[in-house]
C-alpha cells in the first residue's frame, strides 16, 4: 500500500531562481512565477505547507502587455481619503515598474497567511542588478509561450 507524501515545514530545500523579464508578457510570467512560489512545480507539493522556491526577477521595466493595455489598464487603490486613487499601467511603469509584476503575482497566490509568506519569497527589480548574488540564483526561462511547434 502506498502512502501519500506530505511535506513538513523546513523539510523541503528551497532554491533560488533568476528570471529575466525582458520582453515577456506580464500574465504568462506572473502565472509561472506563482506556480514556483507555491511549489506546484515539485512532486512534493503540499497545499498547506510552503514548499516553493525563491524567485528573483530582473528587468521588470521591460515587461510587455498585449494590445492597448499600457494606456487602458488602470490600477486603483484606496488612500484613506474619500475616493480612489488610480493610474494607468504606463504611468506605473514610469513610477514603480516592480509593482506591475508584484501585483500580478500577488493576485494569483492564495489570499491567506501562507500566500503572504509565499509573496515574501518574490524579489523584483526594475534593472538588471540585484543584491542576491550570495544566494547564487540559477537562471530560469519563464513566461514563454506554450504553443508547440507543429
């Protein structure tokens, strides 16, 4: 009789991945990153344990949206005063390009304490430099189209 494997906290070794976001679509990249943060890329995935890896994303300022989303997509948030603040994706790219990817990934993770812990393992940087060289992140290609060549 086979038993189902259930990981225990601290039992899974967490790796570091380096992802270059240049010329990648935001949604495809965010969904791939969310899967790695949750640990669904491992055969030892356990839903109630954080079995995911760390992900470092560089060149966040060079991501792409399809169509006219740079002008039409709006990000809204509550400032504490009456009414909502909002800005287009184009303005957000100029102001804080890391937030575009962070928000996309955050919305794909569980809305629990575990999801917030998973989001803490995501490191996003606008340019090509990052301070995580000591962790020796391995390069990984994410956010590529899944269309098979026929």
